[in-house]
């Protein structure tokens, strides 16, 4: 995208003024505030973008996380800089204030769409890779849980509390897991006792 920004395709005459809201959520509060400061500093350094004004709001707690947002007035040297900003900072809201109308040449629009598609394909590859890795982790975790329960029951029937104590699996989650293995035919339940199926 950086090389594309230097392309003469989008003439210098197409200046875009926009209002954007950038949000950050996380924990702890200091991390959220510091991250917002870093984001605003980075936006100031972006090629093709001029930060005209900013209003940074203090982080507030919402349930288990802190959230903050900044309202920005920005000047973009062209539409590509605007799109690049959207991909990099994922604003929650964007309003174009100027110009009232934007005219693009066919070639400009094609180049812009190809850049968008390239980024979408890269994002899609990252998501697919992350999903594949997550599946491997989930499969490995399932095997570990199954083996831990089998080892806990190897010495004979045990209560859910005893299984929780020997495996480290939280007591509130264990009944669901045990029900799954009962349905799979791997363990049996008699009253409050669980045992391996022979």
C-alpha cells in the first residue's frame, strides 16, 4: 500500500476531510490508555494523513474490560490514504465531510479495488491459518482431558470432586465433560461414582 500511496493515479487535488472514531478495549486501564496514545502518535506519522484535531476520552470500565475512544478530524491526501487508514486502524465510525462528490477514473477505481482484494485475501489467509492452529490446539486439549480423566479413574470409581482434584479440571465444568464421555461410551456412572468402561 505504501508504494501505491506514492502513485500519481490519485491526483493531489483530491483532498478528503473526514471525521473518525477509533476505539480500543482491553485491560488493565493503563494499558488501554497507553495503547490509545501510541495509536494517535502513529496516526500523526502516517504518510498521506494529516491529523487536524483530536478529542481523547478517558477509559471507562464496561463489565470486565476498559474501553476508550478518540474522535479525530483528519485530512487525507487521496482516497487510497483514507482506505489505508480504515484498514490499519479499523475506525468504528467514519464520516466524510469534504468533498461533497468524489470522481474517480476507471483505472483508479480498479487499482483501488485490487489493493482492497489483496488485503482481504491476506486477512483471509491469516484467519484460516489461525483457525487451523486453533483446531490443532483444541484436538490436543481434548486428548489431554480424556487421558487425564482416564488416569484419574484408573485406580477405581471416583466422585466428580475426586476427579476434579486429581485432574485440575474445574468442578463446574467437569459434569459436562463427563457427560460427553458417558455418551461416547468411554466411562460409566453409577450414582455419584464414575468409572472406566471395561
